[in-house]
C-alpha cells in the first residue's frame, strides 16, 4: 500500500522542496544569516563576510533573494551609489528555520 503512495508522490509538490528552492546554493543561507545578525548591510560588507565570493555571484544571489521577496534592496540616489540590503518580513519569517539549523549544528558538530 505504501508503494502505491510513493509512486504517485512528487517531491517537487512539497513545501520542503519550495523552501529549499529559495535557499539553495552556496551563499544564500549565509547572506540571509548575515542580514539576520547585522540587519542592514551594504554590498561590500556582504562580500567581506562571505570571503571568497565574486561580485557576479554575490550580485546574482542578491537579485534572486530579492526576486523571491526574502530581502529588500534600498538604493540611495547619491554619488558614489549606496545600496543597502535587509531582510523583508517574509525573509524574517524564514529565520526561525535557519536558526534551528544553527542550533542543530551547534549541538551535533564534532568537538574540535
């Protein structure tokens, strides 16, 4: 009977898949975590926080997070240009999930 259910099941229809699709990738969760910790962050600050990320990769990740309405981008009309990123309300609602990942990691990582 269980086989019948699994044969008709589709992982892509689950909320778990949708959540993973929003935060998948090497840098997205770290960007969200940084914004949770420091609230308002500029591009170069994010770049320093992430260490070895290219401008192109960081920019792409930020654009995707903004398109998914997890972060807000605020551009100031000045020279040189100033852009700040912060969590949207939708992004803040995801922080409980990411926080639990951190708790699990702290409780289960091997002692170094």
